[in-house]
C-alpha cells in the first residue's frame, strides 16, 4: 500500500450494514508512501495516525506532479 498526500483512505466496515469510514491522507511518515499515515477523517475532521489493515484501500487522487511533462505546444507557453 502506497499513498500520496491528498489521497483518500477508505476503511470498509467489518460489520454488514455499518458505514465505512473515509478520510484524506494529510501526512506521510515514509518517503516511499507506505504506512502509517496521518488521516483527517471526513466524519469528524480530526486527524489521527493510522496503520491501515486488510479492510482498507486507497483511492488515488491525480496529483500535479504525476502529470507528464513535455515540450509546450506552440503558442501555449
């Protein structure tokens, strides 16, 4: 599991019918994007340190630094 700041961490509920929890990853503790993560939870706006388990997955958000860079098109500099 690897993440970038701004990605969404989603933790599925282990109980049928219970709501899943999600939040924005606001901090990384390793340069390679591996856990743990600082997560701001959408349901409480609190930030906590999270070591995701097998019920968690990451929704990757497009990051500006990941866009391909190449020569600018003529007239678009």
